[in-house]
């Protein structure tokens, strides 16, 4: 009798574990296929629009071009806000998380570094491949925002840096 009770409990336990594993597997597939990948894809699809809108604005800095690149930037950032919560897979591979949206510290060291670097106007920062080899402080979307939204007048050099950042982000 004890053996039958023990076997019954054991089989019930195994059935429960098997069902839990199946439900966990279904949940994992749902999170990846229905939430994570669509969010990451939406972010990736928004980036080329930022590069082209920035390039168009830098070539012709009219009010309508300004509105367009600001709209594209907000589209990219909205998509990033949805994708950034998934801190696994393609978002974190090769340090992408910080490279996409590097959040500077409180001390202001990043802002000082950016000002110091931009004062020299190095030409390698205008190339998407070369800017990707520099600090995340230079090629993240935070840097793009501070460069492109920091001044009221159009600076041709800053524009080229903004285009390089947008292109680098797209290629990454």
C-alpha cells in the first residue's frame, strides 16, 4: 500500500514538472517571438530613416527638414524605449546596449569629453566606420541628441558627425 502511494505521488510530481516545463517553454517562445524580436526589429527599421533625414537636413536646413529629422529621432527613441527592456540576445551582444544608448554619469565627465573632442573637429568622427571605433560617448544616440539638438544654428561639421552616428547605429 505504501509502495502504491509512493508511486502515485511520484507520478503526480513528474506530471506536474513536465507540465510546468511545457508552460515555461511556451512562455519563453512567446516572449522571444511575440515581444522581443518585434521590438528589436522595429528599432532596427527606424534607424535608416534617421540617417537619411539627418543627411537631408544637413544638405538643406529648412524648417520642414528640421521637423522631419526630429520626427525620425523621436521614432527611433520610441522604438528604443520598447526594445531596451530586453537585455539579452542581440541588444547586448558585442556591448550594443551601451553603444546604442550610453547614459552618462552625474559628474559631467562625458559632456566635458564631448566638448573637448568636438573642439578639435577630428575628421574621423564624420565617418560612420571610424566613429564606431571611438568611445560610446561619441557614437551613441545620446551623443546624437546632444549634437543635433544642442544648437539653434546648423554647424556643418556637427551635421556630418550626426549623420555618421546615425549611419553607424544603422550598421550596428
